[in-house]
C-alpha cells in the first residue's frame, strides 16, 4: 500500500508525467545462492491515474497515456507476474504475463470504455465531496472548491442537527521541501535582479517558481554562498542558506492561512461553531498533495449518498470486483472511506 506519488520525482524526470492517485505493492520470494537467482515477483498497482504534464526543459517525455492503455487493465489495475532467473550479472526476466496482458488490453478494454469513464467520474465526485486538496505552497481555493465549501455551509444551515469534522492530512516533508526551494531561489533572484521583499511581486513569484533547482547559475550561487564542504545535496545547501526556522515559520503561516480561507463561508452564515478542525497528521498521501479530510457527522448530503451507492455497484461488477478488498484496505490506510 505504498502511494505511487512517492515515485513522482523519478516519473516526472523520465516521463514528464506524475501519478496523482494510486498505490503499489510488490509480493514475492527471492532465492539467491552463489550469484544465481530464482524469484517470483507479483507487482500490483491499484487505481493509477496520470496527472497533468510537467513542462520542464530538464525532463524527458514519454507518451504515458498510451503506455497506460497497454499496461492498465479494464478494472484500473496493473497486475503483473514477473519471474526472474539466472545469474545476477545477467538476469533473465520472464515477461510472458506482461506481453499477454498488453495484447489482451488492446482487444478487451475498448468495449469497457463507458464503464471505466463512469467509474472515474464517480470517484472524482466522491473525492471532491470528501477532500479539499491543496497545491504545494498555496492557500487559495479554486472556484470549484469555493462552490463546494459554500455548499457545505448551506448544508449545515439547512440541517441544524448536522456538524462536520475536518482532519488536515499534511504532506509535511514535501510541503517544506517546496517552501525550501522557493525561498532559496528567491534569495538568488533578489541578488540577481536587485530585488527586495517590498518590490517582489506576483510576476516575480511566477518566475522564481518556474526556475529549476538544477539551473547552473543558481547552483553556482549556492556554492559561492555555502562554504561547508560536507554539504553535498541541493537540499542541504538550500537549508544552510535559508535556515530551518524560516521554513518552519513559512509552513505554519501557510497552514493558518488555509484554515482561515476554509472557514470564511461558514463564518458568513454562522455555521462555523459546527465545524471542528482536528489536529493535523503528517502523512504520505495517496495523491501526493496535502488535503483536508471531511467527515459528515449525523447526516450525509443526498448527492454523496447517491455517489456512494453508485460506486458500490460499480466496484462489485466484474472489472473491479477482483480487487475490491484491496481497495477497501487502501481507503482505510489513506483515511478515505
């Protein structure tokens, strides 16, 4: 039940596409003696979903949507048996199952396209009804999220017996890393453009955001300003330049801003007293982003009940029934019901 989002740095570098949903697990037994290997490997990736392409001159590109068509079964699962035999210096990978599955998908999947599109649509609706996803370093809401929060406030106003608990699930390591890189690049930008805090505007922020941490001039700036010869990684050098206290301060401000933005609609109609924000948890989320988990206490909105009933029916149909238990376990692990 490892979130595939953990592998996004590698996926983005070699394909330009992240996966913003899905979990991966590997089962198998490995026997190695005197350099000879004999193993069986069962790889399962459940509900992988391709995110938006990341445009960066330092990344390669692969047609991931086409690759997923061949690799992913009609139940939105990648399920391969890959035995390995031979010498460790020249192992022999048995790819029979991979090839058979790819050929099968060419002929079987097109007929189930309407079913798969309906599943994806319902899953997306449920996610939007149970979570609020935060972009890295952002505390602003999209127009769809603003409408959703307003609908929640209206629901509480119309149902005085209902209340809501919101559980922040924060990807702390990744959030702080994004803040760290941005602040370090901003210091470099100040020195290069003669800028300071008061003259730094939105257009400058966009330029800093798009700057690669592998930019040669930025790396030279780090090396010129960091004299500790024991610091080797860009992360370590950026931390020495910015300081952990500054990162923690920015991170705390970010979380407070998110809570303020979230509560505005509830305060406007007087339902904020029925909103409980629980203590934040540090997690590695299924989608690679910090999010707020929403628990409806007492009564559920009718549209959410309808989506629950529909996804239950779809999960019990042939394409997805085989991995129904795994999906339920993954949902529990990721704090998603």
